[in-house]
C-alpha cells in the first residue's frame, strides 16, 4: 500500500482527478482540509475569537499543522501542486518539509512557473504538469505498467 | 557561538544590516550565493550548457543545494526573509526544510503578506518585520540584553 | 486512524469526556494507568517492598514509564491535562518529552495557570480549556468538520 | 570538555554555586536567561506589544525557546533545579525534553518534593539536593576523583 | 499490542513460563532461535563449512543477527535473561543494543549476579528474579491490574 | 512477517526461484521493476521525451527511485544479486544504501567476483552463491529450521 | 570549513588534481587508503594470515571500513570517482551509503559509463567528467565565484 | 583526530599499552573511571549511603553511565577489552550499545573466549588479541601505514 499525501492548491479538482485515475491501485491518499473557509477559521471556531488577524490565522495554521505534518510524515510520496493563483507559500513549505524528511516528492506545476520553482523542482523525483501524469507515476511505481 | 543561516530574498541589503547590527556578538552567519546571475547560471557554467531551460535551472539549483542544505543543517537559527517581489518559493521551501529538521526559524516578512504566510509563521519561533528585530533577538538569545 | 495519548491529571473525568465525545471518529486513545494507588504502588507490589520511600516511588515510576513512553512515542497527538491540584510535574515532563519527539501537543489547562504554563503552551499546537475543545480539534483534524 | 545546561529555578544562586565549585574543571555551562523580567517581557519588547497576556507570554516563551532548546540539545548533561516556590512546569518540561533526547539528566530538588517528582527522578541518572553534589558529580565524571 | 523480545539464556523454560503466564494479554513475543545446536551451526549448514572455528562461529552469529536485531528493533520491551551458567555475553550485548535504541529493558537475573550486572540493571526499567514478575509487569503495563 | 527486498540483476530468474522456494513462509517480497525496457524508458514515457540521453536516463532513474528507495527503507532484509554481466553499479549502490540504513544485507554473488565485491561482502550478514541458500536463510531466520 | 571525502578509483591522480586545484579554499579532504597493496593486505598483516581468500579480503575490507565510513559520515560532500577499469563496486557502494545519509554527492565519471551509472547519477547533486569541475564546484559553493 | 573509547577490563595495563603505542598519532582516548573502588562507591560517596547493596550499586552505575555513554557516543572507534576474570557483562553491554549506534567496534579478547564472544565478534570490524594490534589498526586507519 502506497501512502500519498496531496499538498497544495485547493481551488481546482486536481485531487479528485488523481484519486479517480488511481482507482484500483493500492494507494491511500491523504490531504489537508480543502474547505478554504473552514481551514482559515478553524482556530478561532474551536479555540475562541481573536481581535488580531495574526493570531486568528496563527491559531488556525497550528490546528491545520496537526493534520498536515502527520500527513507528510506518514506518506511515502508527497505530491505538491502549485496552481495559477495566490502566493502558495504553504505548498513550497510542505515541499521543503517533505524533502528534509527524505520523502519522494512529485511536483505538479505549470510551465510558466518553471524558473521560480527551480529549487523545488531540484528536490523532486518527478516534475509533472498534468494530474494524469501523477496517476501514471503511481501506477508505474506500483505495477510497473507504463501508459500505452 | 550561534550559527545563523540567512535564507531568502537577495535584492535588498537586509543581510548586511543584520550582520552589521550583530557586530560584537558571538554569531557566525552563512547564506546562499546572493549574486543573482551566478546563482542562476552556476550549473551550466561549470557542468556545461543545456538547450532546455529546465535543465539549465536544474543543474544550477542542485549546485546551490550543496551550499544551502549544508547552511541550514549546520545552523542553530534559520532566518527566512520574504521580500516584496517574486514568487519566493525557495524561501518557503527553506523554511519547511528547516522546520522539519527542528531548527529555530525566524521569519522576516512584510505585513501585507501576513495571511499568505500563516503556515510559515506558525512554524516560526519569531515573526519580525525589520532586520533590527532579528538583531535584537540574536542579542537577547546570546546575552539576555533587551533593546533599551 | 489517529493515535492520541491522554497525559496528565487523573482525578477528574476529562479522559472519559473526550473518549465519549470522540465516539464515531477514527481515533485510538491510550493513557497512563489512572488508578492512583496502583500507579503509586506497582513497583513494590511486583518487584518487592522498599524501606525507603524514594526507591518505592522509583520502582513504580519506572514501571509506569514502560507504558507512558510507549504511549507517547506511538502517538500522533499528545493531549496534556493540567488540573487544579498537585504539582503535576509528570504532566509537564510528558509535554517536554512529546515536544522533543516532534509530536503534536494539545494542552488542556485552566486560565489561572496561563502564565505558569507559558513555556508548555508555546510548545503546543493548541491550548484548550475544555475537553469539548479537544474533541472538536480531533474531529476537525480527521474530518474537516467544525463545530456548528 | 563537558557541556552542562543548568535548567530551572532562577531565584537563588544555585547556578553561581555550581559554576564557582566547578572552577578548574573542563566544563562549559549554559543556562536560560535568568533575569526574570527580561525573560517575561522579551517577546513584546522586541516584537511589539500584545493586548492579551496569553500572546504576551507566548511571544516571550518562543524567543526563550531559541536559547533553551539549543542549550539542551548541545549539552552532554542537563541539570534541572526545582526550587521552593512556583509551579516550575518549565523545569519539568525541560527534564522531559532532555530525557527524550537521551541526555544525562541530573535533578537538584528538595526532599519535600520527592513524591511529586518521582517520574522526573526516574528519568535522571542522579538526584541531588545540594549544588555541591552536582559539582562533585561533574568532578567525578571528568576526573574520577571523589570528595574526600 | 505490546511487542516483547525475550533475549538471553536458552537452557531453561523461562520463555515458556512467560508466554503461558501472559495468555490472554495483548502481547506478541519474539525470541532468538533457542535450539542450541541449530543456532551454533546455522552458518556453515547453509553457507558452507569452515576449517577455522572462528569463521564457523562468525557465519552463524551473523545469520542469527538477522533475527535478533530485527527482534530487538521491532520490540517495545526487551526482556534479558541471565541464567546460572556460561558467559552470557550475548545477553549483555543485547541489553546494551536495546538500551542504545531506547527500548524498555526488563532484566531477569539471579541475586548472586547483582553486583556483576549493576551496569545492565542501571539501564533497565525493572529488575526481576522470577518469570512470574515479568508476566505481572506485562499485565500491569497493558491493563493496570496488579497481582492480588 | 519478514519484509525482503530483492535488489540487483534482472536478467535471470533468481527472484522467481527465491519466491517459489519461500512459499509457505511468512515473507513479503518487493523488488524493482524488472522489465528492462519499461525501467529504462519510464521517465520519458510519462514525463515527456528528452533529446539528451543523460536526461532521458535521469528522468527514468528518478521515477524508479520512488519504488526502490521505499522498497529498501521498508525492508527488514535486502538481498542484493550480482549477476554475470553488465556493470551493476545500481546493485552496489543499493547495497550501500541499505547498509547505511542498518538493514540486514544478504549478497547473492558469483565466486569469480569475490575480490571485487569484498567491501560489499564485508557489509553483509551473509554471502551466498545460490538462490536456494537465500531461501534457507529466510526459513532459518523465521522458523529456526535448517536444511536437512 | 567544507569537509570533502574523495571516494573511488585509486589508479590515477584525480585526488591530487583536486587537492591542488582547491589550494587556498577552506576545504579539508579525506580519502580511503590509496596504496592498493596495503589496502588489500591490511587485515592479514595486522590480524593474522588466512588460508581462504574470502576471509583474507573480509578482514581487510572491515579494517578499511573503519576509515571509509568515518570519512563519509563526517563529510559534507562526497565525491565518487568511477575510472576506466575494474568493477568499482566499492565506489558505487560508497555512493549509496552517502546518499542514504543525505550527503551531497558529486560523481566524477566518464561519458561511456553514463547509462550504467544512471541510478548513481540520479542520486547526485552534480555529475562531472573532469577533476577541474569538482574544484570549480567547491570554489563556487564556498565563495560564490564561477570559473572565468 | 580519531576519537577512541577504551571500554572493558580495568585490571591490567592494556589501556596504557595502547596509549603509549599510539603516541604521535592523531588520536584522543577516553575511558571509564578505572579506579575500581571509586567506580564502585561513587554513587554513595556523593549522593548518600544506601542500606541495600542493589541501590548502592545502582547509584554508582548511573553516575558512571554519565561518563561511559558520553564516551561511547562521541567516539569514532570503541575498543572493548575482555580480560581473564569476572563476568564482564558491562564490557559486552558497551559493545552492544556501541554497535547499535553504528560505531566501529574493535574487540580485544582472548582465544579461549572465542566461542562465548561470537555474537560480539560478529558485530566488530576487528577482533584482536594483543594491544599492539589495536595500535596497528589505529595507525593504519589514520596513516595507511602497516607494521613492518
């Protein structure tokens, strides 16, 4: 059983595409909470409101860290997706975290970000631009079968 | 002797400010190569030209990794600077790498990036907005003296 | 499956509240022996009486360590409860032990202890004051659902 | 050279007694910032004021952690002092942190705390009640000489 | 499930006593090959004869190490039995190996060996003289129940 | 359950012989992709063609590393086969990788390579020349039974 | 100070070229014993003769391992040279050993070995074909200066 | 500089022979306290008398562990000497401790103990019977020079 953590962008359906494509493979996926609002507000919703936005975000980011660090630490493969919008520093942070733990990192990024992602790409075992390629890698790694 | 690695933005003089401010303290600083052009082209300059920009960058990023990973791994404190411009995914990558190794992370960032950096901030032991504050932390950590 | 170790105070039913609240979640709880008398006397009951109270306690504390260290080491999340009474140095010791191993620490403490616990709180990913909040964190971490 | 970290109580001169007693031995001591006020306020003094006492303390405890974790991680021996007053959960936290890292822990405590400290004592290689004994241990460990 | 490795003496039925006594507990036991002759000759039986007794023994000890190291590394608790006869350096070696890995060590030894075993005892969380006591420890660690 | 990774030569049926011989034993085997062509071309087949043979091979070797590193890291025993032909540096690389991780290494090699393999042999717990011997080792390690 | 271990081929002067080229840089080099005969015979010369070539070589390879493992473990950078002749499995073994420890690996190899070395190359941060390039990398990593 | 810890027997001058023989080599030696009486009584001499011999010895063994564990953990090479007399379980314990930490172990033992030490020998990189051989190994490892 291959454990795969799907890190990064939460605004498109790339995770669903990979999960659907990997049907039938011996893979277990995990991921951060992808409900943007819940993810942003979880800290204050559970632990109490904060007047200062910094602490509002800090409380939330720490709760999310319980899930994301465990996801990365228990994974065999960490897929990190960089999408079109936003700063996405959390995705790059996860990539660095995974690399330092010796995880196999697969990046799923866009050609226009190639230069900006060169350090992240250099720490990855594969750089892809389509969810389909991630699925093909998982299938190859598990079964030896290549796309026909 | 406190070993401090200064990661991130290479377009302003924040490193010089910190080094100057820390004069007289028992600190040794290290940093990535901050000559932008050398850093971009080191791979092909030494190992031979590449037709494809991806491999041009890949060769360079890997050479730089020899220096940056060692810098982070040997550091007690990793300061990560997020500046005004560019994607700066390498800075976030370094922060994640340092966090996974259990290093003390200090972030030096701008107020307007607060929300986007919340995961990185949550992994830090201090979030600063001025190089002067980094110096004050180093002084306090080493000597117990606070800014008057 | 999330592995959660419930460390600290053994005089109120906070563990039962959390376990009951987490019913239906994919969590496995572990905890120290919470029978105060058994915990105090286990060493001499099994290994033979001691004239000196120090060694009486030492034998017992070491037997308990077989259980508690394993509980912490195998946990994803360590909840540390500080109650109203007693010194509770074992709770703080467990928090330090868990923090050094990189575990996600949740503290369950009382507002009047805020200042005294600041170092422990600073090592935690969440500081709660009610067992209900711990349950809400576990539910959020596992399912993404926030309390309504 | 033996590296010794002196953790815990900051209200009596036990550190000075040990340092003076160990004169001439090949020991290097480190310790937390022992100026109570500076230690409490360092966070807001450097990083900016907080309305909420929790965050005031949190900022400070995190800055102090840069120093204390490094002190413990680089030490061969961690001496943890429990004094007469206060909760001293930070001392017990340090003991747990040191134990998890496999450091040699020496506790310096008072007879009346024996039972409450039994878990901490059980993780220690020596339990002392006088600074003089800590010095004698350091001398014996380094030179083989016993007190005459 | 508690994983327990039973190291040491292979000439009496102490392992059988512990396994029988622990019936009904959630324990899985492992142990070295306890057929003395097979253990001594396994190397040459599989890998070919040796003229020199040193290499005869070396080949065998290395094959046995595949089993014993795995047993210790995967165990939560390592019980080390010192019996009446022979040098039993392999038992002490296993105790040291287990201690360095941070395993919970229980020693099962004879009163007359107390002084000679003091370093091994000092690394153990319990020192017993009867297999029954080992069972009682396992039961207490797993269920909290003390012998009546 | 013993986890065994079968590294090295992919041109003869040594893996099949071991798997067949170990039938009935509590062993789970893993291995690299042994379809030579798929293994060579997987990188470009999934990630896109490369003009330069170096990058063609680099992309493939990195994809294969996702599988092989996981196989070695999760194994209890790593069997490394050196066959008759080719450079087989990947086999020796795997042996070094496994040795550094403290895995039990069994080498399956040919007498004529004895001198050239002396460093690899010195890091192994067994040196065999026949698949049958590997099976006998696995049977002995798991059951204590020697070949009759 | 950069610690560099020079592994592999011992029949040409590539080490001397690198050491000479790196004059003036803050580098300390280490290497295996490069006197072929001493390296082959050290075991029996010190520990006594062996009738069987396997044990002759085994004794020697283990003595050499005292030096080579320490060299690799203490290095920041491991340069692995593959020359024209011989099997050179020890070089590939060292590369695997270094990679598993997370060392920065630089390979110095010949174009005709490109395909056979693809797994080793894929684990390296740089692949060079001339000692001069290794020197240029060391200079760049330490000073940021590129070859003019 | 090679760090060598000299463990085991304290009744003959083997340590002095090795230290004298290694004069001029870049070696730093460490060792346990070799004054038998001080080593036995250090615990009670510093920490107070014990009525029970077990605790008398326990206190002493723990103080000695501060020195011996540090000695082993900081060593590159651990030499373990088994002499003529006594049980010497502490020597075998140290060998196991050193082996688990991946240290290079050299055993210095007597031919009549060959069979009893086979597990310890199998974990060593060299088995010697004379202090002179240990010196020759250290010289070879550091300089490449063999005994003439």
